[in-house]
C-alpha cells in the first residue's frame, strides 16, 4: 500500500475505533510516523490522536520516538490553537532538553501562536547572536514578520535565508508565495526559475512558473507560459487538467498574426484544439455533468466548434 | 445599491466551511443569487468556493469564472454571480487587498450590484462565543471604490441573513466534519471528480 493510502486508511481505522476502547497504539504510532515522513499538515488529527497516544501509551514509546511525537503533537496543537496541549508537550521537551535550540524554537513558536511576537523575536535573536546562520531560526524570523503582516520584511528575511541556503526548495516556494501575494510576479518568476533548476522534472514547479508568466501577461510571456504548460502536459502524460487549461488560456490570448511562418508556432497553435479535445475527453469520462460548461468555456476561447 | 443585501444560510456556511477546511490559507469564492434592483435588493442563495492557493494568479481564475458563468446561465431564472467572498490567512485581516479588488471589479463590470463579503476572523471567534451574529464584513462599490457598508443605528445597511442561526448551523456542520467534505475549484483542477458546486453538502 502506498504511504498516502496507508495514512488515510490508518486515520479511518483510528477514528472508527469502538467507543468504549481507545484506538490501537500501533495504528496511532504508524499514522504519526507516516505524517512525519510525508510532512503532511493534518494538525487536527495529529493533535487529537497524538495527545491520546501520549496520555495512554507514553511508557510504551521508545525514547527517541517519544520526543519526536511530543514535538510533532506540540506543533500540531499550535496549528489548531490547542494551546494547553501544546504547552504540556513544550514544557516536557524543555525539561528534558533544557539547552536545545529545537526546544527554544518550539517555545518561540508558542509565543507566536499566543500573539507574543516580540517575545518570540527575542528568543530567536538570542539564538542567532551565537549562531547567526541557524537554519530553523532564520526561517522563524521570516514567519514572525509574516504573522505581523510585514510581508516586505518577511521577503527580506527569506531572501537573506536563501542567499545562504540556496538549495532549500521549501524556502524558495515560500518566497515565491510572498512575492505573489504582493503582486511582484517577476520576482516570483525568478524563484520558480531557481526551483526548476533544482528540480527540472517537477510538474508543480513547471505549472506554477507558467501560471506566473501568464499572469505577468503580454505576448512573450504567454508564449513562454505555453512552453511550460506543454512541458507540464508532457510530464503528466496528458492527464494534468491544470496544464491543459493553461495551454488553452495561452492560445486564446496569443496573437495569431505573424505566427504562421514559423514551423514551431504552427505546432504550438495545434496544441490548442488538442488540449481542448483532451479536456473534453477527461470531462466526458469523469465529470460529464460539467461537460456543457466546459464546452462553453472552450467555445469562448475559440478552441472548440 | 438601494435594495440592500440579504443572504441565505447556505452560501454563508459554504464560505465559512471553505475557510475551515484550509485554515492556514487565504481562500476565496463567488456568491450566486438574484438581483432584485432597488426594490428588492440582492438575494444571495449559493456560494462556489474557488481557490485556496495562489489567489492572485490569473489563468485558473479565468477558467473558474467562465465555468461558473456557464453554470449560472444554464440555470436560467435570472441566477447570476452577485458577489465575491474572501478570507485572509492572517488573523484579524479584513481588507480586500489588490487581488480581492481586482476580482470584485471584474465581477462588478458584469453585475453592477455585486458585493464582496470578507470573513472577519475576529468576528468569527466572537460569533462562536455568542458575542456576534455574523462573522462577515459587507463591502460595496461606491464612487470612491470598495468600502465597508455603513450600518445605521437601527442595524440597517449591513448584510441580512434570511435563515436560522449561522452559529448553530456552523457548529453542527463542524461536528459532522462537513468542512472536510467541501470541495473548491482548486481541488477540482487536481481531480475533476470533485464537485466545486457542492450541491448536496448541506442537504
């Protein structure tokens, strides 16, 4: 069973445990492990069932796993604003690891969650005074600024971070998201260019880069966006509906005049009707009730008769 | 807009459940309803959740609006896109912002009476604690731009909810995990079997 299916099936089993019995300790442990490995964000479930695990089965957990679970539950609880659960885990971790930077980061996150952003900043600055390139803490500085609503400040902080840790894809994605929020699309495009260099066959990065280019607009960018949407169609074996729609949107905007002489352009223009047909095929098979609306959209883009 | 704005519980709950499904994201969607002119005002009867990622990006927004437009025209009976809703990821932020204004302006070009509803997270917390009735800020188009609708001392001028208690219904739906079942257009694009119209969600 693939991890995603296993995770969903474990959660269903845990949630459907008989009312008079706690769910299986092995199932909760396996579920929490998969969430850690996949780095998914299912904070409600993690906080709820992780707290059950810690309350009922604490003594069963090996030492290393116990503290991983404590940290995981603390962060999930902060995400759900279950502050008393988070505080319990946080205090246990601080007692066990009094000098740990990870424990201090958790305390900083608790301060952020309770709105004490200046205190959180203070904790982070204290750590950076002796370890100015600490990965975790540099990222928390950026999130503090984002929480305060200082998006330009968050951008500066993250730019400083990626100057040092330029292979951190999560950071580049977050930076792109901040630029997009500020409507700084050219800067967002730069972030996706870095991401595509790091992972050229990533469907997500090729798609998002195309989305940003399309949003910037004008003929040259729609042409570029078309090539990245086409790459996304190729990477997905023709199944990516986002990419197919992207191709249709680009071609409905591109100026047909002056393009006919270029062979590549002719090939490019053929993608429009092909993508439209592919969309019609997918909707006919999987979503026939929406097919009439799809047809209207494609007709308005002059890609369907 | 002389006739005022009223909304059934369905669109308000769909907007709130959409935000509840993606609490760490900004979310948006459109409001569907009927424009009764100055006499009867705008009556919002449904909401279509659109996005929870990269709200400012254009291509899929264009497709989403075109699909919803095709849907309302197929319903006949005068159903239109009559507004836009948005919830910001950050706590306490209630402003349309650049993206919200651009989308609201676009919808306003088609329907002059269209409005915007901002989910106010502070009012939402207050509503759960029974200190507020509705967790929305109604924003309307004035000559100077989009502005929060002024409510007079008798409570007129704001959004009127036609049905039961939004708070009670929301808490019931939350307990029934309805927020995990709502689908937006973003999810539809990843899996087209997911129905962004959510026809039976609150049935």
